[in-house]
C-alpha cells in the first residue's frame, strides 16, 4: 500500500452490478480504502442483451440506453454504500463488456480487487459465482471475495 503522501495512492477496484453481494463488496472496498488511504474504482460492466433476453427498463429509466441505465445503477450503488456525494476518493466507471474481462482489465494496476461472492446470475446455495471464481484464479492482484450475511 502507498506509504507516503507524495506517492500516488493505491487503487482498489470493486465490481458493482446492483446486487446485494456487490453492495457488500463496495462497502468493504470503501472501508479498506479508508484504512489504507487508497482510491476506490467502482466498475460496472454491461453487455448488450441477446435478442431473446432484452430486460424491461426499471421504473423511471424508460427511454435510457443500456449504458445510461448502467451509469444510473452505479450511481445508486455508490450513493447507497458511501452516502450522499461528493465522493472524492471514489471513481466510477461503466464499461461495455463481459464482467470478468472488464474487471481483469481494470485490476491490471490495482493493489486489490473486491467482488461479491455472487451477482445477479447466482444460484442459491452456490458458494462462489463464475465471475468471482474466475477472478480469484486469474486476477493480477490480490482478490477479496465478500460474502453477505445471508449466505450459509
């Protein structure tokens, strides 16, 4: 971790997808950043839906592009975890692509990558989702996988 004020602070990348697991991961990343005087890069990956799985827009988001919906989801998640802005030590980034690849790319120069144990696609009873499992194996930095209190 960064040891002097003249150095560039370390970066903690956290994957956000709007799920409860990601919310816990974001809170953990913010706490770790406070302890280590680091920056948090909250990253939300979005993908074009297939023609057979176009999601219904959330209330109030009708007419927004998929990217704008993702930006809104990230804004809401950061505000829920960190409180009302501004958040000078939190950078938000929305990237189109597969969550696994987007987070691996974002973590290239990070000190830590934080993810929830499962996202929206998780099946109940599974300890780790496919994204968190892949990141634990291939991330270029340390990985913290956060479980929620609801998991057993």
